[in-house]
C-alpha cells in the first residue's frame, strides 16, 4: 500500500508546491478512492484541481474544482 503521508504530507505546509503540467499549486489534502468495497486509488486536492491516481501511482484523470 502506498504511504500517502510519506509522499504528500510535506506539501501541506504551503511552502512546497505540487506541480503538474507546469502549473504549481498548494496541496489542500489527499486521500483514498474506492469503488464501494475496495480501495482503488487515491487523490491529491490542490487549490483548483483534484488529481486521481490508481494504486500503481499512474495518473488517471483531473477534475477542475469550481469555487462558488
């Protein structure tokens, strides 16, 4: 199992930015995704995006977050 804290916790202090496609943002959180029965991957929540990965740490898709 991937240790999300070891991989992403240092981003939460705001000093280190998470960069993807030359866009760097602060990480607001991260967690696991499931299919209702099993953990199937994880996500990383940034200021404007939620990035989804599978358990092999391969990027699956990105969801733009809309602020109201």
